[in-house]
C-alpha cells in the first residue's frame, strides 16, 4: 500500500513502502532508496531518517566507496524517537524503543530500548500494562 500523505511530506521518496494501519509519522522524515517496511502501531517521531543506502569505506582518494544498501523493517508496536537515524539493513524488533538522536547500525531485538551513537542496548522491556 502506498500512502499519498507519505509522498506529500517526504523530501525524497524513492522507497517502496509497505505500510499497515496505525502509523503515526510526524513532519520532516527523510526516506532514501530501497524498501522500508513499517508494520502496525508504529510511532515515528519528528526528523526520523530511514536511510537504506550508505557506502563502504573507500580508498584515500575517495573515502565514500562503493554504495551498499539494505531494507529497513520496523516491527509492530515500535517507537522511534525524535531525530533517530536507522541505517541500511536494520530490523527494529517488535515493541522496541529507539531513543531520540540514536543512530541504529544493527538489528534491535524485540522489547528492547536502545540509544546513543552508535545505538547500544539500554534495557530490555518487560510486558507493561497500560494504566487505566
């Protein structure tokens, strides 16, 4: 399913989106190349960048070497904080939280909070019941 509101708010939209219900993106997202799969009940904070393309380290003459790419998958119930950057080939596990400003270079396990540059595990999340 391609959502027209995504293309209207993106600076670059060359990605093929597979979007399910209850996605909550906010302004200033950047989506670059490849496939991005966003499952249901995902919250994307402002200025989140989902970057499916990067480069290998090249020679002295040109450090940005050969391009490399990979799909990004954000599983159900995840929350991506303001200004987080998700790099190529990363899967964010179900129910995980990415802290504001984190740079995620590796897969994140289910129900895990990660943060920092590069992102590291802060803690595992136990089942949390909503307060009534």
